[in-house]
């Protein structure tokens, strides 16, 4: 039977997974996956400055300051990218180490005696999240992280639901969105602000590394399974929740880091989908290439036979042995193609030579027209 602590840890990580997966889906679609890593690290100086202003680690000012730093990160990356001297990945590689380093220096110099360290920010530990309780009038209402991340997740869901059409259009065609007056840049910065808020709110519970994993992994997994945005959002949420639950029990079984186990399960689900996805998976792509190879070879066979129909040498040219010479096919491959073509009712054999069926002639003519 599960203890109260185990239940609370799973609830917290499930809520974090949902809150991260929703905006993370749009990062995947916008091909900005690394921006989540940049924001999750670069907001550290915002957290530190917010703490200097309030001297309270639980103050909402920290989230506000971190969000401002996150938007600043996006703006600086875009400024460098627009110079055309740097690509986006290079700009990210310049901006976030600088901002993150500033945060580390500020912590080391001015907050060395405060429970605000880079290890906790980066790694996090969901096992400790239930110890920070939300208490009102001496009444314990549960872990603070559950309420904070629940509010953030609700905010993300309301934002996406309220601006679903605008987000969809701005993500897939920003030019058309601008022409229709939807202000794609405003939507972009609003989305980046939400991502900053989500990242800093999740720091205390799970740390930056798991935040990045839960933002990008579920969305990338869903991207391999569907081409519809609504389904992608739903699948992303389900994958995030499954990663949180399975990761917790993997950590329990191995007596390992919960955050690390959850990130591992995110990778496990993505890897499995990468190979097994019915349309975009590696195995499906291999089978599709193999099938296309056979289809192309059958078309080449029908065209070859059609070109020799009615000619005096047709009976001689349309033997399997001559296919190897004229089409540069190996003997075994030529025989397999002929067998496939016979099974598909494209060719018939007469006295050792091949003849097209009416269906085979139609395929050959259609292929010639298309090419």
C-alpha cells in the first residue's frame, strides 16, 4: 500500500508533467526545443534578483523576475539571430551560459548562506517537495508545489484553450497570422513568458533538467504519432503523466533519483515511439522504403515489357534472363520481381517469356504519363 508521501510525490510530478507538456508541444512544433533549455538555465539570475528584493524564496516576485529574465533571453537570442551573423543554436549557446553564469556568481557572492544553490536548481528532487507544506490558519492543505504547479498548469491550459486558433496559425504560418492581424510576435512572447513561469515554478519540485525533459520529450513523442495539433497536445500530456508515474516506480525499484528516473522514462517512451510509430517510426520508414522499391521495380518491369510489345524480338527480349541484362538486375532479384508482378496480376508467363496483362499495360502507361 502506498504511503501519503508516495501519493503526494506522484501527484506533484503528474501536475508538473502536464504543466510542462502543454507549452512544450508548441516549442517542438516551432523547432525551438533548445530554447526550453536556454530559458530554464538563463532565468537563474532573475530568481536571485527576485530573492534579493524580497528575501523570501516563496515570494511570487521570484516567478515574475524569472519570467522577465526568460523573455529577455528570447529577445537577446532573436537580436543575435537577426544580425544574420549567428544561427539560432549559436545565439542560444552565447546567451544562456552568460546569463546562467551571472546567476551562479550572484549566488556564490551574495547568497552563499541561503538555501538557493545551483545543484538544487539543476537537479531538483521530487522526494523533498512534500516537505514544503501549504498551511493556512494552522491547517495543512498539502504540498505547496501541488498548488503552485496546479495553478501554472491551469494557466497554461486556459492560455492554449483561449488562443488555440491564434497559436495554431502563428505556429504553422506566422506570415499569414500577421496578415490577418493576430500579432504573432505578441503570441510568441506570451508563450515564452508562460514557459519561463512554468520552468521557475517547477524548479523547487523537480529541477531544470527534468523540466526540459518534460517540456520537450512528451511533445516530441506525440509529434511522431499524429499530425493533428489537438491530438498532439492530448498525447503529449498522457506521455508526460506516464513518464512521471513510471519514473517514480523505477526510482523506487532501483533506489535511485526520482527526477533522473523520470527523465529516463521520458527518453524510453520517445525511443520506443521513434522506432515503432506506425507512420513516422524507423521501422515503418524501412518497410515503406522496401515496399516502394518493389513497386518501382514492378513499374520498370511493366514499362520494359510494354516497350517490346508487338516487336519481332519481343518473345526473346521478354524472358527473365534478358531482364537481368537490360534492367541490370541480379538473377534472384529479377525472379522475385516477376513473382510479385504475377501475384499482383501485372504479368503472365507463356512458354518461358513474359506478357503484360491489361492491368499491367494500364500501370505502364500511367507511369509513363506521370514521368
